[in-house]
C-alpha cells in the first residue's frame, strides 16, 4: 500500500457507507490501517459518486419521514383522524 494520505483534515471528508472508501477534497481514497491509495479510475470514481448521491438522497428521505413522524399536524396516508 502507498504511504500517501488524504489531504489535511481541514478539508471535509466523508466515509462511504461504512466502507474503507473516503471522499476527501473531491477525491476518493481507499483507506486502511496500513495506508491510503487514491482512486483514480474515472469509471470507478463515477460509480462511487453516483452511489454516494443515492445514499445521500436515501438518508434525506429517511430524515424527512422521521421529521413527519415527530410533527403531529402532518397528515399521514392511511391514517384516519
């Protein structure tokens, strides 16, 4: 493995769904205990970008549903008032 590491911690980073993949400063990295390797294949990183966007959309949908459950004035399909 490479001894290269992602950019400084001042750059926002995010882990992809409990995987060893991290997006940091707009670049994908495979991060393990023995080092980090930048992901450079455009097809692979494009798929990672699409998957990350889908995960973010799903997380937002779940957050929206939870906030609706917390708001008693929000009408819910299938429930009679």
